[in-house]
């Protein structure tokens, strides 16, 4: 939580320290309070002078153009997992598990986490962390970090939610059109490199 507090505290400084043409992208876990997390970021943007900040995050990822005649950056915000629900990176990655509903192994990981006797050693909000790390531990090459799990196809970079996230990165950073670049795990891995 300290990292989130530090980011929120430094956000106004990062906005004002920008030069013309800069782009500032923020990816944060919504954690247990999506509305509160959004309100904090939205208030900082509005206080800096942004006038086009929506009252709620855009489900496709928020991108705010800077006011004219300022040195403020184009600012983008993505609240994990999907800009609509509470959660974190692991909740987003759960959406990238290939055929999760049909996967006996993934269902077994869910059942195993739910069947931990007594009080689980993790807080309820971290259930998705426990699930994703358990599931990745049971792969052909156990324990791969998230980025390399995408490369290894343990996570699907072509899943619909990955499409939405990649679309946000492209809108924010003006990436190459998909028709020219093609869709590959390289795009999602590059986007995930900045995630906490």
C-alpha cells in the first residue's frame, strides 16, 4: 500500500514536471475501493487543470488530453483489473487464463485455495494472488513471472480483456496500428512491464 500512497502523492508533481508532448500513464490496482481510487486520481487531474476528466473511469481505460497552452502531459489511467470492478493485477491476469472455465487444472487450483483449512494465510483481498501463483506453479515450467507466463502461453495475450488493455496503451501512447504490427504477446508483455 505504501507504493500506492507514494504514487498518489507524487502524481501532481509528475503532471507538472512534464514537457510538451509528454505522456504519463498510470496503472494501479483498484484494490477494494474503485470509486475512492478513481476519485483521488480524478481530483489530482482536475486540480492540475484537466477539464475533460470523466466522473467515472472509462471501461476501456481513461485518456485525458492536456488543456491547450499548457505543458501538461496526455494522461492515461488504468485501474486493475478492468476499470469497472475492485481487484488487482492478478484479477486481470485471471481473465487471461486460456479456457479457464473448462480447465480442470484451473478449477482444481480454485478448489484448493477455497479448501485451505482454517484461516488462509492471506487476506481475502489477495485470494486472486494466491490463485494465480498456485495455478502458475502447476505449469510445465512452474513459477514463471507474469510477463514470461504470457510468452509461454500460460496466459493468453489474445483474450478479450487483453485486447481492451492493449487498446488503451495504443490510444495513450499512439502505438502502431494492429493491422501493421500484428497481435502478439510482445505487445502485452511490453505493456505489462510497467505493472506493479
